[in-house]
């Protein structure tokens, strides 16, 4: 699908960036940061004052219910924009 970067292609983009794409170091660094943000990272299960989960990138706490009620599992961190994977966090 031209013009669309699919999630499954991102690891290849990352590998290409890491092994010798002809870009300046700072450009590579910012592109890598974008790829890492677009690749879903698992949320960290950690007790905080407002809930049980924190962002794997910036450590922002996500608000969740202490009573097991379903809460909004946001797809992206509202603080840093990291894409989130909630698969193993039920
Ligand atoms: Zn974050």
C-alpha cells in the first residue's frame, strides 16, 4: 500500500536506520525516536496514586479504577505520544 507505513514495516525501518542509512547522526536519532513511538510498547504494570499502569516511555500514570471496572485504555500516551500495547494488561 504506497504512502502508508504499516505497523509491521516499522521494525525494518528501524533496522535500516540502525545499519548505515546515509543520514546524519541527529537525523537518525530523531527518526528512531519516531519509529519507537509508533511501535506499540507494553504498558508497565505499576501501582500509582491514580491507577495500576504507567507509560513505558515517560512514566506518566494512567488513571484506572481500583475496583476492576473497565477503563479507557488509550492507544497513545497523552503525555509523550507513545503508542501503547495493553494486550497483557487486563
Ligand atoms: Zn508517555
